[in-house]
């Protein structure tokens, strides 16, 4: 109920903000404050000079700026992703407080890591793969052939920093110290990784919050409820970033994890070595595929390769991720040869798998995709309750 309430709240808030913003042209503009900002009912209003940005036609002009939701301007020189409207000689710019970036607050540590990786890894493909996979650089920075291989095989989701990365960082720190200090060290290490090194996108924030909640429950000697943790972490994200209610990355991440949690409730928790190491990963991949495919089909295609190939490539990425995290801890002072060899092997395997054309695509509206995905999630939840009740009676 908390999640549904905050979802409705965030939807209303974003729609209100959309109604406030002007739509004529848009882009990033660098502004220098001129005059004294005036506080209004909706935010701040002030005059600023356009110094640079993505709209060269307005360079050097003074604009009337309205920033929705802003109470105080942290600096006189800043960038803003805004909506621009010109009326004769007058220029108006509007934007949201979340679209402001202080020039002085850029992530210098992240830039230092990027520069270090560029210096240490010579192979262009592996370097781009490391930057995307470990530091969350935009997938568009990958060479075109790599983008094609990962997209065609349905493995593009492996490049998104999310639960897999967060879990690996946590485990490496977790076992450096005994319980419970290892849990605390793991939570601190993951927090530094998320807050200082990678972009704060919805999937990684969701995974980070879920892990912190899981650690808190374990430290209090409780038994973590994965579904409750997912819904509460989603609630916190919508409260902190209401615009996530319109974000496909938020919903893809949310439904993938939701389906995995509900799907695992339907599968046996115990079994043979083959079941635990082959069958269970395949089941996880299948349920994640069911959770995200309807949403993907509303704006692009999906691929059955995501189900078939994710476990294979996922196992290959385990040593790559582990060594990559060690490199992050040591500021890439270890020999990079193991990272380059594993990275090259992963790329070659994905290239080999791309010969199979398992893509699926057909028209599906956004409304239909959300309706179908939500309905199927309720069915999985109902069947999981039935299975739990049956198991109790059997035992």
C-alpha cells in the first residue's frame, strides 16, 4: 500500500511539473547568475546569461529563468537541462531543480578512475567494456560492433550496473571480516561504490537500497523478506526521485527483480548440484525475461537469447567482476592482464552467440504492457501463496 500510494503521488507530481515546464526547444545550457533570485510559489525566478551549452543560437543572451522546486541557488555558475522559449527579444528558460548540475561538484574521483582505466588498458574493445560494465559509462560509448552483439543476443542488460555488480562488491568486502563486521564493511564498500563511482540510475539505486535493508534485517537477527524489501526500496526511490515513475529503467529493473522473487517461490529451494548451478540460474533468467519482455516490446524488441545465454555469460562475468572490483579497490594498480583476458573472452563468446537470431518483436502499447506485466505478477504471487500453503500442509 505504501508503494502504491507513493507511486500515485509521484505520478501526480511529475504531471504537475510537466504542466509547468514550457516546450519549444530544450537542451543543456550553461548559465551565469545576474541579479538576485526571487522566490515564488513554484521555485526560483532570476535573470541569467547563457554562457554555452547545446543551443548556440542563444549564447551570450540574457534569459528569464524559472526553476521549479528550487529554494536556493548553490552557485552562480551552473548547467541546466531546460526548456527554452523565445518571444521576440526576450528569452525564457524553465527547468527542474533536479536538472541542475553545479560545475564545481563534478565527480572528480570517477573521472580519475576513467583516466586511469584509459591509461592502463590498451585494447579499445576491452577498455570500453570495462568502463561500461564497472563504471556505468553510457552504452553508446561502446564500439558499434559490441553494441550489436550484446543487443542481438539479449545480453545488453548485463551491461547495466544493478544487483549483480552490487552483490559482487558486497561479497568481496563481506568476507574480509567475520560476522557481523563483514556485513557492515560490505555495506560501506557498496555505498562508496554507488555514491562515488557510478551514475545514480534507478537499477543501481534500487539494488543498493535493497542490500542495505537486507543488511539491517540480518544485523537485527531478523529474516529478510525479499518482496517487502523490494517494495519498500521502490517506495523510497519514488519518494526521492518522483520522475522514476516515468522511467523505463526503473520499471524494467523493478519488474525483473519482482518476477525473480515471485518465480523463485515456485521453484524448489533444494536440489542436486546440477539443479543449483544450472537449473536455478536458468529459472532466474527465465523469470527476469518474463518480467521485462512486455515493457521492452512496447518500444523495441526482445530476445530469447536473454534466457538461454545469460547464465553462461553470467558465469564468465563472475571472475571478471571479482577482479574488476579488486582493481577498483587498488585504483587499478594490479596487473590488468587477467582483466583483459577475461574481458576479451566474454566479448568473443557474445560475438559467437550473436549468430543466433532469437529476437522477437511485435507492436504492444505501453498501457497493455504494464497491464499484462502487473496481472501476471499478481498471478505469480497467488500461485506462490498456494504453493506455500500446500508445502505447509505436506510438511
